[in-house]
C-alpha cells in the first residue's frame, strides 16, 4: 500500500509544482543538458511571442550559466525585441537533471534607463556647447560695457553709437542661442504641441523677414498670396527663421525664399549664393550640435538650428532636405502639408 501512495504523492507534488510554475508571473523554461526546451509556462509563451507547441523540443538559444543574473534580447516573430532578465538554477525532474531559467521582462525599465542616459548625455553636451558658445559674446559685452563706463575714455558720438550697436548685436546672438536651447528642450520633453492650423505662407514669411532688419533687403521672395500650409504656426516660424539665419551666417546674397504647391504639398525653398556645404559634411548636416569645421572657424553657432528644422518638419508631417542651389550655394527644401481643401 505504501508504494502506490508514495507514487501518488510524487505525482501530486509534481503536478502541484507545475501548477505553481504555470501561474508564475515570470516566464519559466526548463532546459535539458542538450539545450532543448522541455517545459515552458504561459508567461514564457507570452515573452517569446510563441505558443508552447512551437517552443517545446526546440533549442533554447541562450547560454545556460547557473547563479547570478544576465540579460538577453528575445527576437519576437514580428521582428520586435524584448529585453529579459534571466536567472538560472537547476533541478531534477523525473530523474532528469534540468536547468530552470526564470525570465522577467525588463524592457520598459531598460528603455527608461536608456532614455535617461541619453537625456543626461544631451544635457552634458548642451552644457559644453553653451559654455563654449556663450563665453565669447559674454566677454565681448563685458569689455564693451567697460569701455562705455570708463570715465577716462574719450568717445566720439559715432564711436559710442558703434559700441552700443555691438553690445546689441552680441545680446541678440545670446537671445537666439537661448531660444534654440529652449526649443531643443521642448522637443526633448515631447511636450503637448499646439494644434495644426491654416497658415498663409507669404504672410508668415514677410512677418519674419521684418525681424532681420536691413539684412532682409538681401532676400528675394517668390510666393503666391493664396498658398496656405496646414502646420503649427509657431513651429513653421522656427523652421523658416532657422533656415534664414543659416543663409545669413554661412551663405552670401542674394538669398531667395520661394514657395510652390503640388499634389497637396507646399515646398518652401531657402537658398543662398555662398559656398554651399562641403560634400563630406552633408550626411551630418542635420545632426544635433553638428557644425562644419570650416564654417565653425568663420562663424559662431550652436549646431542646433538645422536639427531643430528637421525635428519640427517631421512633427508637422513634413521633411527637410539639402541640395546644391542653382547658383552653387546651399538650398534647403522644406516640404509641408497644404491646407487646400482642408
């Protein structure tokens, strides 16, 4: 009588153990010494994205090392990936020594950690750029202010006016730099954006050209008055202003702004007559903080402007690309949705 009872107890214990494993929130996989899967619970099926029938008897595919924890990447049937923390121990089941792999999905945690790491790296890079780019204009403002307040300095009215203009110019540069940094921070935070609206392209272009003062005389505009884009007005303004600033800083006049409409898209072109972009630098043109070494020696800048243009263009369902202009300079083409019929 005792033997049957013992066998029944063993089976009952094994069945209870399997029931507990099946109900576990972690994926549990039993792997033989041959590396093939003997058992998996529903949580493991969910992690692998495959039913038990497709897993049992197949290779586990990961090194089995008892003790400690490791991370593995599971490739899902749809091509996606899942990051899993794996802990391995051993057991003997029905006389066979098996490896027990407990799998826990840590994808979300790892993604958050990666996002945080990237954010910190961006902050460090931003701090370095800010420190580098703000040092010279701040030093210039301080020096010029000292000239104005020096009682021993004898300045003609013309010279004094020139010093004041240079202070204003340096302050405007700092304002533009801060504006770009704030825009970059807003993009990184992915904050709630204003809704898209109907924006008259010519009206917006002329509005922002006025902000460039005398330099606007160097810009020729070609745009039908009835062209209307379906965009976030503030973000289209930033795209246009950044491209114009780029043309003024790195190109030469004449500068042209033109807009056309075709197949439900509005194409805005900003081109200049300067040297254009060095061929080897074109692949990096829209990268964050990227600056052409040759241009960097000639002109101040943060390397954020064109990165901002691309991010905002894509956020508005559009795109921006660079090409050589008709006169050999730089040409930036921004494609946006038209509001015709909307």
